[in-house]
C-alpha cells in the first residue's frame, strides 16, 4: 500500500536536499513537499508535488513579533487544510522555521511526526519541535542537545544524475563549493591560494568554483590574470559528479555537502561558516574529521602558502591515504519512515 507522506523543508538547500533524497530513495510511498518561497526553485521544474507554506523565523526585535505570529498562524491554517485534505500517514520535518506551523498542526490533528537533524548540534527549531515528535533522526551520532528518542541514521544523499561525465585527461579538478547559495568568502580566498602555485603546475589545474552571480565577472578577471583554467557557476545542479571528478574539494561545512564528500572519499579543505547558528558548521567539521582526510581552516586566519602546499601535495603525489569508506548503516532514514508507517 502506498502511503502519503509530507516532507517539510525550507529556508536553504541544506534543509531541502535531504528531503529530496528521501523521496528519491523510496518508490513505495507518495511524497509531497511543503516548502517556503525560497526553496521552491529547486523543485518547481521537476515532477515533485509541493505546496508553499507561509512562516516566519524567530526574531528578538519586538517590532517583528506581530508579523511573525500572523505568518505562523496563516501557515498553521494552511497546514490544517492540507493535512485534512491529503490525509498523510506521516509528516517528516527537516528543520528550519518553515517546519513550525505544519508540525504544530500535525500534532493537533494526531499525526505521527519524525524530525531529521542535519547538523552536529540540534537546531533551535528542532529542539522545540522534538517535544511533539515521536522520533528524531540524526546525521551525526554525537549530536549536541539530542535526547533519548534520537536515532542515528546519517543523511540521505541524492542520486547522481550523470555518472558518465569524467574529468579531462591529465587535468586536476579543484572544486570550490559554498553551499546552495555559494560563498562570497571563496572569491577572496581562492585566488590567494591559487597564485601561490608554481606556473608550471597551473597548466594542469582546472578550478571549478561555485560563486555568487555578482562575483563571477570579478573572479573571471582574477583567474585570467593568474593564468589558470576555470569554470564558474552560481549553482552546480549535479554536485555529486563534480565532487567525484575533483582531486580536492574546498568547501563550507553544511552536512549534505560533507556527506557527499565522504561518499566519494575526497580530500577536502574546510572553511566553517563562522556566523552559523550555535557554531554548527565547525562542529560538523570536527565530527567529519574523525573519519575523513581533511584540514579545517579559519577563514579569518588563513596561511595561504601552507594551504597551497597541502593542495599541491594532494594534486600531484600518488598513493595518498584516502578516506575510509563508511560502512553501510543498519538503520537509514527511509527505514525509520517505513517503520513508523506500520
């Protein structure tokens, strides 16, 4: 029997991509996405069913309090209507304030609730919503603020779209990714790292960098001056292939990206976002480093020559130690979902 399941995600791709992977990994059930305006761009040109839910993030400024309450209430009414109309058997929240009105409505209507936490620290929204959830699934085994109802599942990964694409022969790809929105800090950092590479090696390097649209022209001019081959995009639609083909990955520390890097056994240089709530990106990086070959850098105190030296070692030296292939988990998020449907 095919059950209908609501997947609630919004805010950033970091919340949505695990939800997409969950639906792709299970063809037995019927998944419907409940999103906000910011994340609908990732599904609107696909065959995935979705609805937009209005919500509002928590803000300390009392001026925004009436608007916050109004939007959450509207989202609550939308969710009540959708739950009654569609009759989902289970509702899965992937964190972020978008989940609040729907999961409150789900609790009121007596629906089963499962949460998934992507980061190494339970987010503030998920800490609140864990009070109404039956179970909480964790990406990292050691997750700060997780309680006894939590279970370690890892994070679902999206399927690779075009596995037949390979890197150019005798060219080493350096991939630079900063999350679904790109990271402007890499526009400043990467040229300083690349310019420390000797000219004779630059001809063997291709920099593939995710960057903001407004930074592309500036970065093009810089890389042309340095004399390195490059490809710049505001978003990589098939990030799994790019990671697989890269010899080294420079990245922020969102959990989905780290899971993709681990899955492809890639060496990485990680720059945690210093303003991340509860410093969760740094904690993600520390947990990731326990099983993976990487270095963690503070973006405000970078030794460019040292990072360039590490880059050169991993580009041109052979027989370097690869990440250990992680063992298959006995419990996955999809297994938890199907268990809760019974």
